[in-house]
């Protein structure tokens, strides 16, 4: 299914995430939790109160709170994980 998304306005991002989650659930996609972490950032912003914020899709491995991650040479620590309903998570 194709979903129109605007990088400038952010329009369609919620629909894209909903479509990805539904597709993954219907096809029973699972990542290997023991593998090295590999994820794709699909959206990122800088929140004045929370700092850098990213929406990611974990392709394999496990993403945990307080874990250091590297993306294109920048290293950052995961401070908080939230699901699509903003419920706090310990790991994904």
C-alpha cells in the first residue's frame, strides 16, 4: 500500500506509521532480538524540552533505554522509548 508523506509539513507520517504497524502485524514480521541492532530513522526533530527525538523502525536486534547508538558518526544515548500511543517502554 502506498502512503503519501510530506517531509516539509509532516503530513501523512501518522498514516505511514499506522500502515507499517498494520502490515507488520498482519504478516507477523519479527526482528531477531539477539542480533546487532539495526534500525531506520524515519523522522527526527529537536524538542526544546526533550532534546533530539527520532521515530525509528527496528529491523533487527533490541533497542533499550540507556543504550548508546550511532548514526552517521553521531553517538547518542537512548533516554526514553515510547510506543505509538506514547506509552513508555523499557526495550523494543
